[in-house]
């Protein structure tokens, strides 16, 4: 986990992204977010340099067409407006997400296209302003509308690299869209297991990674009937994105199922649960954990190259290539009496992290073995 200052490159990158082609000019939306379930609509305005025909498409975050607002519609030179009610081609309200526009214009043998989403934007980091323990609010500022990934855990400076190293213990925001300005994320401070209050731990940190949304994106909210992951698992067709993504840099150019962190379940095999202490009691000099990746993106995540990192009280104690591995053994030698935290991070090479933690305590036999 790392904290770095917000780069000015992110701001200049947005300026470049808002450039429009020669024949399609002055593209803008009248609002950047809306609640279609409450009857909200958004108006797209574009100005055309010459008469021709225009096709207006609305795309989801992966480049799939959700709505065709105009199909080879005749346009005059000058401004034109198109209204979207937040529904797809079947008339259903779209799932909560960020949606972008693609405009195709033709005039005889000439053509032009406005397609700001068809590019890979750089990822930058933002420093949290504060975490309010009592109100359960994590606050930060976004210079532009962005896709956000927020994680919490513990970290200390690496003596060799000088960077902050440590385990992820909670994904607070899982690559979700947010508008520009002051953002307040509601988080109760608990880790993925729900048993550990992370802000009470030594070296508590948060990490906020952001990717600018395409110019003139519209964030929808209010749909309680289906999630965007539900849509992804059932949609058909193909993405219109044509940008090359060969290296899968950190979250760059990924579609949803490759991008979203799944859940990780940990099941101790050589420990027994103490209901009174609410910890796993271990008698051996290691704890064996079965791993299970769950959630809509689980199958895709498991197929990605990755590394499984194991931590004891925030310190790295083991790494192994993920492959088909579904268990890990975490060494507990020289473990002192008391409660300890064993954290597992299954990290995809593409950026997603499945994380969880178990609380353990050494039984007398383990304490003797460690001496």
C-alpha cells in the first residue's frame, strides 16, 4: 500500500481528454449524475460544423452499448440536443455506474467521431483528508470525476525501497465512480472479517487510487433492483473499445470482472474456535488456512496471474504464486502469548486484491513449542 501526492499530470490528462474532433464540436452534458428511478434525465448537447447524419450511443464502463439515442439521424450544421432518461434499449433503468457517449457523424464520404472513453487514462493517488471514527466517514477530494479504489490496512516504511509496505485489510470502495469535489465515504472501520477495528491498529493507513472518467460521463444512482455486476454477468454483444492493452498495468484498461476485487474466505484447518474469546486457538507452530475466492468476479480473478502474501501482525512472513493454490501455511514460530492477526492478500497482477484476516491466540502447547 502506498501514499503519493496527486499528480498534476492527472489534471492535464483531463484537458487532453476533452478535445473534440473538427466536425463535432462543443460536446457537453447538463449534469454529471442523475437518479433515473426518480425521473431524472440528462441532456447531451453537441454542435456540428456541417450538415450530416449522427448516431448517438450510450456506453457502459466496459464499452458495451446500453442505449442508442439516435441512429443516422439527419442533423444541420450547428447545435443539437439529445435527452437520456437513464434507461437502456429494453426500457429498464440502468444499473448504478458511470456511462459515456459515443457520437458518430457522417457526410457523404467524410466522417468524424467523438469517443472520449476509447483510451486508457493514467491512475493517480489521492491522500485522505481525515477519517472520522465516530461518524464512520473517510473524507478526500477529487479534482475530476473518477473511478475510485479505496483500501485500508496497516503499513510501515520498507527499509530498502523506502515505500510503505503492509497488508490490505479492507476494500472500502471497489473501483466505483465518484463525482468531482469533496467525497465522504461511509465506513465503520472494520476489516473484511468484521472483527477488527483497523484504525485502532498501529500503522493504520488508507490508500486511494483514482482513474479519471471519460469526458462528459454521467454517473447514475438509485437502482436497488440490480447491480452493475448483475448486468455484466448477463449482457451480450461486444465492447466498442479498441485501445491496446497488452501488459495489464495496474487496473489500466480492464473490464469490470478483471478489475473488481472479489471476497476472500479463510478457514483454519488446524485450529479450533473459542466462542468466549472470539479467536482461533492454535497449538501448532503454524496455522493452515483454506482459501476460497467468492463473488461475481471470482472465476475471472482466479484465472489471473497473481501472488498470495501472508502477514503476521502486519509483517510479511510468506509469498507464493497463486496458480491453483487454495491453501497456505503461515509460520507462528516464536509467537508470544496473546492475540495475533494473520492476514492473507491474494493479489492479482492486474491490480485487484482479495483480502481477509483471522484473529488467533497460541494455546499452551504452541507457546511451549516456540520457546
